[in-house]
């Protein structure tokens, strides 16, 4: 599957999948959230019998990107030392890329800038 995206979303995917200049860039939480929203994901606080005001978020893809019913994933907003900067470290971005590859089959060749 190939997915056409805006240049902003493509820049985020370059960081997540270590494409070109993205290999050295840091990923901002706010940019990641915007990119996922632009792909049609719904983002909500994680609720597991709690109030849902923690740092974990549930990302639910649109039907068009799902090939299995349990395709949502959770991810923690950066916190601790990372929270002040609102950025993922490179290890976290790499783990995120692995998760997206596992859940959706995405990789460096999945995305392109749509004109």
C-alpha cells in the first residue's frame, strides 16, 4: 500500500522510518499527532478504569487503513526529561516505526508527497 501525504506528514514519516534527513532529526510529539490525524486516526486518552488524564493515548486508524479489527495502538506522550522538549528520542522514534510496521505493514516506501 502506498499513501499520499502532505509534505509535513511526509517529514514526520521520514523521521519515524529513518529516511534521508529524517535519520538525524528529532520528532516532536505535536508533529506526530498532527501527522496521524492527517492520516485519519482518532486520538483519545487511554482509559483502563482510570480517569484517562495520563500521558498514554490511543490511536485508532480509519477503516480505510485497517485490515484487522484490533488495529489501534497506544503510545505515551513524552514525559520526564523528554516532556519539557515534547520530543521523542531517536530510540523511541525507531520503536514507533517498528510498531507501525507491525500493525500496518508500513515502511520507508509506504509514503510519498501527494501533489
